[in-house]
């Protein structure tokens, strides 16, 4: 029995030393030093390793290196393999900060002042009012609710949209396709924190944007949620006032992608919330223990729902 580790770029964080120190005696194999693939029963993966999972006949458990799992190419993973995603307060904190900053930047019109500075324009603007600036979060799970709490603490009026109904004090909750119209009505900022599944792919599209009027978009979920050309068109038509985008169909986008040079789009390189070695190692270790004991995993993925 051995654990394969294939995370995202190491960034000098030295995951091998951290994992070995946290679970001495475990047989860790850090990609590409896999040894005999038949030894591997657990894998901690950001994406599937080159060559896929076929070479690992005894793999039984996959722990995602991140909160999302779509990047693991779910449909290609046999159903008997149990999967867990990462839920970590540090991920939630970072995501909430990212979304708060993105909303405040637009609410306080810094996006406009940045453009004005470039053209040498001195143009004070009247302040906005939180009461007429509702913020909606699509995907009201771990990251969505953490983000809503931080925005609510900062005085914003929050709405949440999820697949199943919820009741959360102080937040207007909507669910399912039938709840979407009420959720979107009059929003001034829309944050996407959905998982990417067949049901949510391309959900940020022209039809949805037509229901908005000069709303700010924050997509920190996955590039596949957004129909890129529909965003460009919605910006041109004033349906969308501007956007902060952390995730893209292709990362980085091609050099000639129109997002790079669009004055109303701020791009960040998929950094909204980054797996933290200090806290994540403990969670990975706990799930290794649970997998070996045949116990329920922390944050096990519902393969049927795809998240
Ligand atoms: P959760 O599984 O905790 O929450 C997902 C939410 O989306 C739930 O509220 C769920 O509804 C809702 N949802 C799922 N499908 C639908 C649907 N068809 N219609 C309406 N609502 C739906 O996930 P997390 O909050 O932990 O993470 C969300 C995503 O954020 C990840 O999947 C990942 O893609 C992205 N992410 C991006 C990062 C970045 O750095 N940019 C970092 C980390 C994550 P219900 O509550 O009813 O189940
Ligand atoms: C994640 C991510 O899913 O960083 O954790 O995108």
C-alpha cells in the first residue's frame, strides 16, 4: 500500500517533507517517482497524472488537492473509487477575502478611477448605497456561505442560490431553476462559486446576463461556468458593468484572448484561494487514515451529483 501525491505546482512549499513529517512510516510516492504503480491504493491529486489512472489497478481512494474536483476528469474515474474534496477554513478565508475585495473595488468605483487615471481624468463620482446594491452568490456551499458571512459583516445585503433550499438568518436564499429569476432580480454584484458539473457548465451565459442590469460579475469558480463571448457582449450592452475573473477555460488564456485587454475586466491567475500546506496536510492525513480504516471520508464527493 502506498500513497501517490501529484499536487499543483509546488511553489517551493516542499510538500514531500511536510507529508512525510505528518505521517512518518507511510509510503509516499511523489510524482514522477511512482515506483510500482500496483502499490498505489490512495492518490492525492490536483489533476490526473500524465498517463491517467489506468496504470494504478489497486487505486481505491482519491483525495482532491483542492476544493473542486472537476479538474480530475470525473467521468473517467471508475465508480468504485471513493473521492474526497478539500474543505479547509484557510481556503474559505482566502475566497471570502477575494470576493469582498472584488465587490468593494467596484462598489467604491475604484475600477472606474483606475481607468480615469490612465486617461488623466479627474472625475469624482457620487457614492453608492449598500441598500440598493444587493450581492448574490451562486453556489451556496462551503465557500459561498463563508463569503456571504464576510460580505454581510461589511454591511452588504446578501442572496444565495443553491441546488437545494436553505434557511440562513439574514440572507435571502433561493434554490433551483425556479428560484433563479428571483435570485437575479436587481442584483448589483453576482459572485459565482459553483462547482463545475454538467448542470452548471456555461451557466454564466447571455440568457442569464439579460436578466441583469449593470451588475458586476465575479467568477472565482471555474472557467467552464462562463460563456466568454456572452460576457463580452453583455459588457457591451451594459448588462454587466465589469468583471473580476480568476478562472478561465484555458489557463492562462491565449495571448489574443479579448479578456486580456478589456478595460472592464480584471484577471487574476487562479489565485482566489490556494491550498495551504499547513492546514491541508492535516486533512489529507486524516483522510488517509480513514481510507485505510474503511471509514467514511471527510468531505466525500457525491459521484451522482458530481460535486
Ligand atoms: P460546495 O460543494 O461546498 O458548494 C457547492 C454549492 O453549489 C452548493 O451550495 C450546491 O448546492 C451548489 N450547486 C451545485 N450544483 C448546483 C446547481 N446545479 N444549481 C444550483 N446550485 C448548485 O463547494 P465549495 O463551496 O467548497 O467550492 C465551490 C467551487 O469553488 C469548487 O467546486 C471550485 O470549482 C471553486 N474553487 C475555486 C478556487 C479558486 O482559487 N478560484 C478555490 C477553491 C474552489 P447545495 O448546497 O444544494 O448542494
Ligand atoms: C480549488 C482551486 O478547487 O484552487 O481548490 O481551484
